[in-house]
C-alpha cells in the first residue's frame, strides 16, 4: 500500500509539474515559447529552429496592488488564434497579414489576486504583456518594478546604444536616443553611462541567429522603458526612466487605471537577418487610437537649416528654398528654428502664402519646451500648454500649414508620454502631421496615431554638420540603422547630403567621406514617409545631373521591403517597392571593395538602371539587364553605394 501511495504521489507531482509548463508555437512551428512556473516564480524561454535563443527569463510585476513576481500559482490558461489584416502606408510594408497563436496564463499571488500574461507568437515574432483586473475597490495601481528579463546564452554578443544621463548634452537636452551603437560586444559589457540601453536592442546568438528586443503600444497611460545593464549571467531586465529625466518632474514609475495593461514587449527571432529587417511586429500588436480628420499626404521636403544653419532662417533664404522645392517637384519645405523671431508671425503669413503659390506646402519647427531643458530656440511656450497649443494650432490651420517638427523632449516618463499623445491628438483636430526631434523612440505610433509621420531618435544627419567624427563613421552607422533603429519605427534622419563640404558655400566645414551614390541610396535605405532631404540649392549645378533626376523621382512610401544581404555595421543591401517600381540599394562600410552576387527574383530578366561608384568614388549610371535567374553581380566601393531601379511589369 505504501508503494502504491508513493506511486500516486509521484504521478500527482509529475502532473502538477507538467501543468506548470505551457508551450505556444508560431503558425509555421519554427518559433517556440515556453512558459514555466518554478517554485512560484514565472519564467519564459524561447527556441527557434530548436536552437535556444533565450534561456529561462524572469517574468512578473511588483505593484502597489500586490506582488506578482513570486509565490504565484497557475490558475487557468486559454488559447486562441489571432488574425489581423491591415493597411499602413507609413511603414515598410503597405499591406500586412498578421497571424499569431495566443496563450493567456492567469496566475494568482499569495493573496489570491490574479494577473494575466498574454503571449502572442507569430512567425519570427513574439509579443507579450501583463493584464491586471480591478481588485475590489482598488481601481488603480503604480507599477513599482517590472521583473521581465531576457536571459541570453553565453555565446551571445550585443549591438546596443547606451541610455544617456539625464540633463547632459547641449543645453541639458539629453536623453534623446542619440548615442553611438557599439557592435559585437560580449554580454554584460558596462554601458557608457552605467544606465543600461535604449530600445531597440539587437543580440547575435552565436551561430544560431539574431534577437531584436523592443516595445510597442506605449501611449499616455504608461512610460517608455529600456533595458538595464546586463548581469554577469547574461540577463537584461526592463528598466524604467531615471528620476532626473524631465528635469526631475514626474514619477519614474508608471501608474495605470484598473483594469489595465502594460505595453507589449516585443522579440523578433530568426536564424538570419531577413525577419529582423522586415518585421512589422511594432504595428501588428496595436490599433489606431483615433480616426484621421483628413487624408494626410506624405512626400519630400527641402530644409535650409541642415546645410545653411540658423542664419538661413530669414525671409529671403526661405524663398530660395521654396523655389528649390518647386524646382525639385517636392511637396514640402521645412522651416526650422527661429522663424518666429527672425521672420515674425506677420511676415510668415506672406512666406507661407508664397510657398502655396509655388505648390509647396509647409512644415514648421517648434520647441516642445517647458521646464525640462535650456534650449533657447523658438517658437517657445506654444505647445506644452493645452490652451496655448490650441490657439497656435488654430492659427496654423488658418495658414494651411501641413505639419510640425517638434524638438527637445525631456525623457521617457509617463508625464512626457502624455505630452506626446496630447500633441498628436490635438494636431489631428487641426489637420497637422507631426514629426518629433530630440525625442524618444516611436513605439507603434505609426499605426496608433494617424497623423504621426516620424521621429529622429538616432544620431541623425545634423551630426555630419557638427563633427568630422560623424562623417568618418557615417558608413558604419548607416549600416546599423536598417537592422536596429529603423527596423522598429520610422526614422526622420534627414538624409542625402550632396555637398562635398558641409557648409553653405560647399567649400568649408566638415568633409563628406561617402560617395554621391551612397548618399542617394540613403533616400531609400532610411525609411520615413516624409523625408526632409539635406540637399542644397547649389546641388542643382554642382551635383551630377542624374543624381538630381534621381532625387526628383525618389519615393518615400513603400508597398514592400525585402532584405537582400548584409551584416550590422559592415554592409547592407535592401530592396523596397513602390507600386511596380523597385529600388535596390546597397552601401559598404568595409575598408575593401565588396563583391556580391545578389539574388533579385523581383527583377529577374528585367532591364534596370544601375548606379554605382568607380574606385575613385566617382559615380556612374548605366542601363543593364538582370539574368533570367535573378542573379546579378555588384561591386560596392568602401564608403560607396549601389542603386538598381526597375519595374517588375
């Protein structure tokens, strides 16, 4: 009898232990997420093609309503299939079909308070978040700490950008997601400032593949998050903003109404880089928060400030750039900082009317301001207050201004996220598109906010004007962005600098190291639906005629994006399609010429236009034909580029 009872107990224990582990697979069966509860502590792990990509990684929240990180028991599970079809012109793919398998686990803490963890696993992508119900009369809570971590195998290396210390940088404007990435570092390498790393974060898991981690669905009901410093055993945890962000104002911990949810944590996993570059997971997990008040028009823009700087903000120089936009056939001009002081509101009305007479619409720059930095440029005190903001936006609507570029934000606290959301929501009421600069990473905003069109959140083209170091590192940095920053959101970089020297007269200042074709390639490589190009009026006469013709015709919205070849920081070849027109672009950050035999089935047997560089970086353009097999040999010079354009009709 004792032996029989012991056997029953062993079976019961085994069944209980088995019940704690829950597996959910991607529709193609290649990506597996395992949830497990070990001695009351929740974990998840991830395998791709049977290779371990994340080892047991902690889950849980510590909140003012209860501790949901330990002493938990599994109460229920449910499963579903999630299918969503949507169109989104602003991202890398205009039509998306999302299909995922969902697992919802409900846990209870030692006070019998429940919490749900929702996992969605699609092909190459995982999203998960926490759902909290109302607990009796407790209808709100503060999330004191998120335990979520990502536990990488020991052979993993990292491609990470450090979180900056609050209040450092020019006029105290950091953090602003404008730090340099360091490639292929060992796990646990200390970050530059000791504050962890910004999203997105790329990891190379030995010979098994790649993992890209970020978040999506962050709005005014939560803060933005990042990764902590890596621990000695390879765990990177979710971290909340520093208290010093936003000049110390506001809580670092988010507070939510109950019932409520955290944002989605996203993981893109693959044994190659194609799914990393092509992922749509930031948009798959979210939905629009409001309807657009009108159809927003995307396109190309001139921009005097990038090459001519602050002195160009005067009436005559803006007329020159309006005429330049008209000559290029561009839809917009961006008039940058100081227009309120150097031109004035009354004369701006004349200037905007002149732009309209040339069939050019207008974006205007604003300082987000308030108390979180010392940036002096105006207009100031126009957008951080709801009363002033609506008054200003009414004037902008009357002037038929189409969009705003808003600069110098204070960090990632919930207080700042509420400002982002208020700016977007109010702007929609007045028919205004919004670009953010000196800002945080967009987190699904392309889909959530219909009038949102892009964010900087990168070491953008202005740095090429400021330092020679940025020019020396331009090719390296450009070969990172498609794999990391631009993989998860629109990137308002301000590309295509055709001046050889970065000043007004093209004869002084910093020196461009990259070729003309490299620069043209970035118009396609860097994705943003409204592109503020860094061209200058002198380029009409001093750049190759075919370069200007290319820039007159280049698109800014894409129906399809296909990664062809590359390695972060070394080289990249990428294809984008607008309607039936394909653009294949490549750049090389290596010290030697790069010879590649590309597979281009989308252009198989087609006659194409081929732009490239000689060894001297002198550019050329010629007509050629792709083999019927779709194979095509290219040579990309160091600091050079290639462009192939053709129709698949």
